[in-house]
């Protein structure tokens, strides 16, 4: 219902074209370490696995803030169900991990615990729409633990328009994501620095929200799950790729923005779902896209 009017972000990164190459796979789990996720949201029905609560032991990972439900919807809200919003992945299962409390804050310990738990549960991608400016050995150890188990780890860079590195985004094992707006420019709030790897839409992003609602939110928190969802699609299309290879595909297939090559505002550029999946699948173009592909090649020749 909200796709054509509000979801500018999906066409901006060639999501509909990408769906012709991969719509995800239930075998590839994407963990959302956040404030939890509303388990019974109608637009997330059947998309969520049984998660974990690192704040209150033994409790379900319910969302009492809204942030995690919004992030989860960007990744995997039901598509073509004539309701609400479309997620980037149709089939990847989402593993909710509550590591932030009802104020949206959390400890390094709870976040690290959530990352380790998700890696142990077989998550292939972990989205971290969180961070602060304190470098923590404990958090970095948890990141390395997941990375050594071949997890693709994606994190928001932060929303303070500062060059100060935020963590976990600035760790080398993590794909750090900056935010862009509908004009393809850096969002005014987006943090920047040499550690930024890629950019993704992060301004006025429509997604699921608690109490069966929908909301448009802005932040690098919204940009990060675009990249995590793409990593999930890549790993669904080509499960043989390592986390390092997935990262290389995402960065090499990005659309260069700002100064040529890597820069501190956009990293390698804005992610492009179609281009990345083409590269992940060895570059084969499905028959139904062949006319468009030829048209694009002709345009590039002229």
C-alpha cells in the first residue's frame, strides 16, 4: 500500500530489478541486534525466528521502543501482501535480539552478548543500528568472534554529523554505513570518516512500527539494514561466498558518489542491489531483463 508513494528508497538502489535475481532464502538468517521486534506485526508475519533478550534473561525480545521493529521491516516486511511496506528481502528469516532497553540504550556487555548469541545461532548477517564513541575491547572481541564464524556484520555510522569514529562501525571487520537522502546526497546528520564503507538511503524511510503501525524515520540506523538485507540476498544467491567476499562485492558494485573512489562521506558509494546481485551471480542477466540490459549498454556506448 505504501510502496509507490513512500518507499523512494527501494527504487533508488535498484531493488525491484534486483528481485529478478534474488529474493532471499529462508536458509540465510539476518540478525537484528536492537530494541527487539514486535513479534505479531501483520507485515512481519512468518518472517521472524524466536529471538533472544540480552536485557531481561528468559524474556522474549519484544520491542518497547519502536526502533528494532522499524529496522526489521526495512529488511524483511512482507512484500506483495497488499499491506503496508515492502521489505528488501522476501524470504530471509530475521532473528530478533534485544540488546537495548526501553529507553533505547544498552550496555557494551548486552550488545556484545547479543552479537555472540546471534553468531552461535547461525546468523549469516548481523545488523547493528547502534553505537557510541567509546572503543571497547570487549565489544571488538564479540565482533571478531562473529567475523571469525563467517558472519557479515553491518553497522550504522551515527547521526551527529561528526568525523569522530563510532563503534562498532569503525572496526575493520564491520561494514560501516552512512546515510543518503532522496537526492542521492549525504544526509545532513550522517557521520563521516575514512572508516565509512558504503552509503544507503536513510532519510524519511517508511517501515513497520509497533502496535501494527507504520512510520517514516531518518537515521544511519535506517541506512544500515538496507546493506544488511543486500548482504542477505547476496548470500542467498551465492552461499559459497565468504563474509570478506560479500563485503568486496558490496563495495565494488556501489555507485560512486562524491569525489571519485573511496571518500569519507560515502565510502565507496551508495549500494546498488541489482549490480551487486549481478556480480554475485557471475554476471548472468535473466532473460526478462535482457532488453533493459542491452538498452543500458547502448546508452553507455553513445
